[in-house]
C-alpha cells in the first residue's frame, strides 16, 4: 500500500466508508501492537540513562538557571539563513554519491 492508497484509506475511514479500505498485503499481525505494554521485551530492560537523569538539587539548579536565562537574555534573536540553490544542489549530490558508495 503506497502513500496515495494510505491517504485514500484514511479519508474513507474518516468518511465512515470502511468497506472502501483495501487490505494491507503481507501482514498477518500488527508489529507495533505490543510496544509499551507488559509483553514488550524492552519494557523489562533497565533504562540505560537512569544514572544521568536530573533529580533533586540538580533538577532544581537546572530549573533556576533556565528561568534566569529566560529573564535576563531577552536579546536573543532567531534569523533565517538563506543558502544559494547551487550550494544546496551540490550538497545533495554529494550526499547521494556518499550513499551509493
């Protein structure tokens, strides 16, 4: 099922026309059905970054520094960077060449 078919199926479901939805070929089961549930094997693994989580005074210090930056650094401006079309084309071509090799 391609993107166009997926969009047609989504539109059909929203219009309450489920009979117009094509079946997906080659999938007998939903591969993401168990993600985040108790039967997910990764749910029983320890969290790798647990020892780096902010807790207690570290979290308080982070919050205070964040609020201080919000209050004192109001001169920060965001700007858009424009790049020439030829540069972007060259960058894209280089990336595609690196992907094929």
